[in-house]
């Protein structure tokens, strides 16, 4: 039996960029087929309800950051085909057109609000990824509160419901940032490369998936994925 849940963090698939988080289509399809056949794939809300219960198969949550239209056109049909649930984290400013793309050097369009409403109706869990996709640790208290409140409110206005989940930008957080997120959301995901086995729902660790990952199957059952654990430690030390 495998305890806890592996929360996977994706960004782009076959989007034609050089980014390490832009996965080739064949690699992504192979990963989806693997989790379909070997894992119990859950939405985040369901996973949080059952995280403390043992499972005969590894539990996995598929999360996607940034709300590029690439999710709708490339990723979503593959998820529907396999009946897999997913979570999409939305930077409100990118979708609204008031701020640039979350991944530097990309010139890909965002989903529209209408498309996001359609995805939500189809069962995709939507969460907040801020407004301006800023490193929250670098914001003063007032700006931090405004960024969190504005992203939640814009999503509520556009989607007609309050989103429960937040995704830390660049995986960066601090005790001050976590405390602020607690005031506006019900849970939050970060990085760290560890299985989530319960505990602090405002520091839910994820396994960020990159094109150079060498052993996807082993990552899913690892308690700690050393490559990401080290990368996350460095990430948290940087400004």
C-alpha cells in the first residue's frame, strides 16, 4: 500500500517552446497512460479528503499552471479521452490581458474567461495563481494582501464561485506569505518533490514535471524526489 498522494505539477505540452516544462506530446501521453493504468487519479478536493487513508494503488493529482490555451487545445482532450480529473491554476492578469505570460519568452495565448467557465462546467477544478504572477515574498504586506484578494475576487466574478485553492508563484513562499494565503484560500500547492501525507494544507508539496525527468514511474511512488527537493531548497534561498 502507498500512503499519501503525489501531486504532479505541469505547465505546457507540445507548445513549441524551449522551456524545460514544455513536454513533448509523446512523453505526456505516455505519462497519462501510465497513471491511468497504474494509479488512482483524483481531483485535489477529493485527494485531500482521503489523503490519510491507505490505498492499494498510488494516488495522483494532476495540476496544471498558468492557464495557457495550450491546456484547452492539447491537454484537455487527452484528459477527457482517459476520463482523468485535473486542476488548473489561473493567473487572472494573464487571462484578462493586463499582464504578460507567466513563462518568460513565451508568446502563447491564455485561455479566455469563457473557455475557463466551460472547463469548469466540464469538471476541471480551477484555482488561483495570483494576478500578476509575482514572487509573493518580494511584496510588502499591503501589496501581498491586494494580490491575493484581487485574484480571488476576479476569479469569483468571472466563474461565479469562490475558488478554494492557491498555487504559489515559482513555488516560493515564506511563513508571512503562507499566513496571508490562509486568509484568502482553503489550501495551497507549492513544490518540494514530496508525497503529501496530510498535515499543512497550505504547503502541499508537488512534483514539478519536466521534459528531462528520467524515471516518471519511480517518482510517483517516491516519498521524496531528491532532484526536486534540492531544487526547491535552492529556490527558497533565492530572493
